[in-house]
């Protein structure tokens, strides 16, 4: 009887067969990857990652002049808690499924031992990383094809969000094999948010260990030309891969994988993690020279293009901004009366950046230092054949940056020279400049109002990327804003501007005269405003 039963028993694959285990491992990985991709949290994270961005395009508020390197850093900051955090929780839930349903003992009869099972969970994370890569690629791809896009999308930076998803997913699996509680994953996501805040904070304080954090943020608060920011994207990616390998190795060690596999994973992880970490901690030796060139000798590395009678000069990769600059310049020139006498050389616009000023660790200089910097720029402009060029920053696409450029163009047309970077614009000239900027276009008017809301003591035409802007006294700005409240089709204001242009642009014309000409109220000077140094 025993012999008969033995003979009739079906043949079962040998559990120790490597080929059988490999097939079972891949089958488990495929099954779990589909479950992870279809998990409600994964779907919600994808919608949260793309939803606000899509709404920006649908509502018309999206930036059509993105700087791709900065756009990628912003995407990384979003992907870390959203896509990475969801991967962490989903992977943790998958790892704890047997424990949550109290079927741990049943797993002992399966073909795969524990180390191979968690290996399937780890492999299942690859499609999640692929999903992250696709979502990031969609956002970056749309930004890259825009006519106004600036800079280039670095491949290593593009892949980093997918690497972060893998890293946090592996952390979720590790948490599952170490702690049998589903509560640990949400707590880890909170920890990720804390780490991300730390990444931003240490970038501001320039901590020497900021490269150890998952997101490597530049120390500059505004876009900068290529080769200026210390962003070792490839080395940082290697560092992240090394940390991920170490997490995977810890998972395998916990589930009693073969010692040779654990040893190999530990060696590879240490080589990549420590090597990548040390490599990215060393700044590029050519950065100092590149920064000096960008700040002090920008004309030597810039390209220029002539549109009508205006010359536009820009850093490499920022040529997409020229169309936006031209639109603002044209709108300001249309407001200036045709009969007005505009002195000075042909109009030119040159892109500038003050790295010390836009650095998170930089210190704002004194008025005298600012004027010396601008004097050096003016000398370089003259030598490059674009004397008295209007300065424009490296950021573009919002109302404020349009208003800042418009103020520089308006001053150049009023005074016949570019602003010297110091003191305040007082009297009738200050009010006229604010009116010209606000009247130029709805975009510049919105920029004027936005700048006025955040200014104290004076309306400062300077955004986060264009320093040394023009400052108009508050009382002059108030009179101009009152004049801008009148209807755009008012037939009285424009003829008055044309008739009194010479008087309004004279340095010694008081603000009271502006009020008398246009019939707008003029605030009495306060004690503080009366002491403000005015541009001659």
C-alpha cells in the first residue's frame, strides 16, 4: 500500500532548485509590482505629483520660461515625499502582508525561502521607480520643449527622483522585516519631510555635510548660468545608489541570505556610497574661475542678438528669454511719447547676475559697493559695444521680473543712461517711472502692484535674480499708483505726459509738480523719507 501511494504521488519541483526559485522569484516580483502600481496610494501620489502642475497649465499660471536645472531640483523636492513616501508605505505594507493577515506560518511551505521572498519585494520596486521616471520625464519634457526654456536637463538629475523612489522603497521593506508594525512607515515619511527641510536649511547655512542628504540643493536662490552652481548630479546619484544597495543588503542579511551575497552587497554599497559621498563633497576646481567670469566679465562669454534697433545679450542657454524681454522693451517704448527726446546710445539689454547677492550665504553690499559693481559692469558694457545697457536678471516668467526690466528700460529712456545701482529715484522722475512701468502692459502693472505690496520705504524694482534695482520713494510711487487707477483709455494723461516730458524727467522737478500736472494727491514727506539719498 505504501509503495503504491509513493508511486502515484505527483512529482514536485525540488525546493532547492535554483532555476525553480528564480522563476518563482520573478513571478512574485511581477505579481507584487502590479499590486504596487495599482495600489490606491500609488495612484493618489501620481495624481498629487501631476495635479497641481496640470492645473497650472489649465489655469494659465504655469511658468513658460522655466530654467531646467532649477526645475529639476524643484521636482526632486516634490518627488522625495510624494513618490518616494508612497513607495515607502506601499513596500512596507507588502512586506507586512503575511504578518498583518497572520499567515506567516503558511509561508514556510512555499518554494521561496524568506530571503528570496523579500528579494521579490525588492525587485517589485523597479516598476515604481520606472513610474517615477515617467512622471518626471513628462514634466521635464513639457518644460524642455517650451520656446522660453533655459538651460539643459542633466541626465543624472533627471534619474535622481527614480533613485529616491527606489531608496525609500527599500527603506520600507527594511522597516517591514525589522519592525512588525504598519505604523512605522508613516512615521518614516514624516522623517523624510524633516530631512527634506534639513536639506533646504543646510543649503542656506552652507553646512559642509549637506551633500549627505538625499536632495542636493544649490546655494544660490536664483537661476545661474551653467558651470556656476556646485551641483555634482552624477556623483550624488552614485551616492544614492550606494545607500540603496546598503539598505537592500541589510534586508537580505536580516532574512538570512547567503553570506557571500551579503558580503558582496556590503562591499558594493560601501564603495558606491562612501566613494560617491566623498567625491561630491569636493567642489569642482573650475567653479571659482567660472563664477568670476560670470560676475565680472559676462560679456566675454555671452551671445548677443539684435531685434529691430535693440541689442539683447544673454548667457549660454538663456536665449529663450529674449522674446519675453523684447515684449517688455517694446511695451515700454510705446508708452514713451513719440515727440520725447531720448538721448544716449542705442538701446541694449544685457543679462547680469550678482552671485554674492543671490547666494543663500551672501551678504547684501552697501550702496557704495553696489555702485562700484555697477560701474564695473558699465565699463565692460562700453568696451563690448553696448554702452549703458539695461540690466536684466537670470529669472524670468513672472510679473515682477517683467516690471523690474520695464523699470530699467524706462529709466534708460528718461535719463539717457542706465541706472547706477544706488540711491533712490525721487521727485517727479520717480513717479513718472512708476507710471511708465505700470502703463506699459497688464503684466508690468501686476508686477508693480506685487512689488509695492512687499516694499517698505520705497517701491523697489528688484526681483530675486536681478539685484541693484531701482527704488522709487513711497510717496512718489503712491502718486503714480493713484494715476494708474484712472482708466487705460483716459485721453488726458498721455497728452500731459507728452507735453511735460522734459519737465517730468528733469532731476530737480519736485513731486508736487507731478501732482499738480496730473491732479493726483501727493503725500507729505515723512522724516525718514526726507533723509533718503536721491539719484541726481
